[in-house]
C-alpha cells in the first residue's frame, strides 16, 4: 500500500516507497474481501499520533500495512501490522510499529445494534486503566493489556490501534499444542486479578455501562442461533457418532439438545445472589500473550481482544479457557487443581482490594461450574473447534457462520480433524459424567 510522506503532521508531495501488503493475492487467485486492507488506511491518519509520541518527529519515510494473522487465527476482525519508518529532525531514522484491528462488514451486520469496536474502545480507554489504577493504589503494579492509541479514521465502525507487543518479546503460545501447566497457571493468575478487580469495582462504584456488560450474545443473536440449529444441518451433532465411545452418551446428548438454548440463556443472565465478574468473554489461546525472560520463563501475561465482555459468573471465562486452550495431557487431569489455583489467587486479590461482600468459597465456584455446565459443552463446540482446526483459507467467518456447501464442508473439517476428535473423545464423556447432558 503506497502513500505520501507526512512531514510535521502535514502532507508532502513526494511519493513514499512501499512494500506490497500481504492482502494482495496472486493474479489467478480470488482475493478474500474479509482479509483486504482498506485503501483509506494511509500514513496521513497517523500524523497526529506520531507528532505526540515520537520526540523530534520530522516525517514519515515509508509506510506499510499488511494482515498480521493467517486465515483461521481471527474470525471477527482483521488484524493489521502497521510498520512506519520515521525520519527525525536530527536526520536519523526510527522504525515504529502498531497493531490495528479493522472491522469485517459481515460481522458488524451480524451484531446489528451492538458495535463491538465501541465496546473495545471503552475497555481500553476507561475500564482497563481503572482496574490497573486500583492495584496501583494498594502498591501493586498490574498490567492487563498493550498500550491503546486513539486514532480517527474513515471507518464507519472505528478501529482499535494498539502497541505492537512483538518488539518486547510477547507472543502467543502454540494453540495446537495447548497450554502446559506453566502457561495455564500464568493465564489463570492474571484472570483472577482481572475478575477480582472488576468484582470490587462493581460493589464499590456501581454497575459498568451496558456497552461492556451485555456481550455479543443478545437475545436476537441467540434466537438466530437456535433457529439455525433447528433448520440447518449441525455439523457437531452429525459427527459425534464417529467419536470412539460416543454410544455411551449419544442418546443423552441428543435428548439434551432440545434444552440447550434454555440452559444457554441461563448462563447469559447474571444471578445477583452469586459471585459475578466482568468476564473477558473471548478468553482463548490467541487472546493471551506471554513475555519470556532470557531463560524462557514467563515473566508477564497480557490479554487482548476486549470486544465480548459480559458481566456474570466467572464460569464464562473459566470454561472457555480450560476447555478450549489447554493441552489434552493436563486439561481434565488437573481441572480441579486449576480451579483451586484460580480461586486461591482470586481470594488473595479480593482481600487486597478490600472486597466488601462475603468472599466466594471454592465450593461456590464448583457449584457454578456444575450449574452452568452447558457453557462447557458450548465451548467444546465453539472455541475448542476453532482452536484445533487446521489452518486454511477456508477458515473464515463466512464459512464458520454460513450454511453454504463450502461452509458445511469447513465445519465438517472442524469436527472431524484428529486434534479435535482426540479432545472431544475425552471431554464429552467427562461432561456427561458431570451431568451436563
């Protein structure tokens, strides 16, 4: 993507060198519209930001932007990597980079009336700084996310511009292998810090605004999901009979299918008599980033992608993470230990932040996990299938949500691939024995 130079915030006439962006395809390939960098994303949009954040900024010498993730790594938005070569007043050069999240029109239409970009902007600009300040006021430094930057663009829905964490050594764990004990505990510790702070904030300052509490699962969307399940083939249920041992639970699973969305709706409603938190809402492997020391040990954990927040039981995040993103070797064997580890850290943080109500007992968390067990089944069908699916150009939102022949083939591949099958053959009997269905 080419652009013109920006000098001291003003457009210059000389053309900049630009490298081809990765969204362009070979001449004989059909481009995927959902993965195209928009033409309006140019250096001029970054002028004010660079002036404010780069000392002695003179001009932009080179500007490139390309998709930052391969197909199958992100379904709801397009992530772009922005690289900018900056010339300083001294004549020296400096390279800066940002991650930019761009809307996909079909997804925005799916969430009609709920702009997930408004949600995430509110999280980055208001909610997260407040949570970090709460810990700072008791003498503990806690960071939850990368630096966020405001930027005006022609996008109807807005964009999310944030720090590129790669220069600081942050990266995702391998989603196919799943998190080991060390990564799981690091993520759960930070999740406990997050949940504790949000619980204290609500009890001491009042409810969060609706824009960050209702999540993406509006009643209208749940109705649409239920109708689709009744009127179109369901690749998950169609493929379960192929799993080893499915004869043990298949009849019960099918009987429960009629109650699934009733139970699903119950998870979506926060019970005021239970312990509730502001859930991340999309807490799976690709939304957790780790920084390592020189010896390969985890020294920091950040969260990204704050578009699906929902206020309610912490079961939302716990099932999402533990079912979808943990190594098969440890996810069930150490499930109760992980809940205990999360609870220990949760209580420590609630005490630190002076939670004014009765502290939730470990038993309370387990009761909620049983009560809302349907969410565990949903995460197996949903996030776990996305985490474990083979990467391919077919892995896009249209095939994930649509009922075209291509979409049906893609969903079939999600539930038949060997990685998913191995996990499902272990987890489905486990859920059955817990009384989920």
